């Protein structure tokens, strides 16, 4: 039985690394924030630009986790030499009775190329 060779060659649209911290939530001794890092999803065409989706399942641990679910970046922001970043703003999932707001910029795509 001869099988047709399958091609594993798929074109990946670019992604961005990111890292950030949430804003503080809760009051008194429970006041805290969370850190997070990851890689965006592939570029999604949006108007004359593009956006990326972020689906991060866990922030750092402080007796509980928060997720960044189905967050969309803003459009590309040029930073020179044909490179760009994206601004991201939103809030985490609800956990332990609270959410955290956040805003950050992605890192430059393909920084070594």
C-alpha cells in the first residue's frame, strides 16, 4: 500500500513574546498582583493591520491563579526598521473573588531577523 507523502510544511504567521504584571487587586494584607509571560497566537488580519489572540492559562501563583482568556491585542504599532509591537489591555478571569486589570506592550516580532 503506497501512501502519498504528506507535507508538514505550513506557513506560520508571526507571533510575539510578551511579559507583564497585573495591576493590584484586593485591599489590606490581601493586596497583590500577578506576573505572566507567554507567546501570542499567530497574526489575524484586521482592517489594514492585524491583531493577535492571547490565551494564557495561568499567571504566577499566589494561593490562586488567574487566566488571560481570549484577549486580543490592538493593531500593529510600527517601531522602525519594519518591526512592530502591539498594545494589550484587559482583565484577568475571576478567581478568589476578584479580577486584575492589565496593560502592556508585546515584544518586537522576530527580534533577531
